[in-house]
C-alpha cells in the first residue's frame, strides 16, 4: 500500500481551489451566493476525523501489544485507506475554501461567508493532518525474519 505524499495532496488542493474559484465566478456572475459549505459540514468532517483517529489508535495499541482486542489485518488496511481518503478529501475541501476565502476577502472584506470559508479550510487541513497521523499509527514494527531482511517498516497491510 502506498503512503500519503505531499505532492498529490497539494495537487488535489490546487484542483479544488481552481474549480472552486471558477465556480464562484460563474455563480456570482449569475447573482448567486458563493459555494461555501455550511457550518453543519463541520459535524460530518469532525465525525469522520475522530472515528478515523480512534480506529488508528486502536490499531497502534494492538501492534504495540498493549491491548487484548485483536485487529484483523483487513480491518487495519481499511482504516489506513479511510485515513488516506480523509486526507485527500480534506485537501480538496481546504483548497476549495482557501480560494473562495481569498476571493471573498479581496472583493468585499471580512464577511460571515469569508469567515465560514476560513473555518472550513482549517477543518480540511485538520483532516489532512489526521490522515498523516493515522497513517503513522498503522505502521507495523520491523520484523526479524528472512523475508524482511532490509528492515523496512511496512503498513498494516504487509
């Protein structure tokens, strides 16, 4: 399983920013409001982030031998995929709202919509950070066997 890399996440954020900015220009040209998510989106973003973090901690406790509750390898792999998907979603959400925030602040100064864009961009960045944290938590300790002679650390799917 591949690890999270900064460049693909940055490209997702840039893609979200470009699409969000173009959509805002089109919508504002037609007299519509800026396409900024509502504060209620924070609840679902927080729920996904907290659940992902809790599951990542559970995997780490199992691999460290500090809990009796077994974590199946396929479940650990799914948790890792959930963390990575959350990081990519957070990158797109952050990029989308950062471009909207910049445009809104530049056009009309501070406003409730610009504040909402700032908060949601921060939540997107937090999702990216949690994705990296959970990815780190899902690393397996090095094994002392002939198959893994190079000493490389793998992830829960190895």
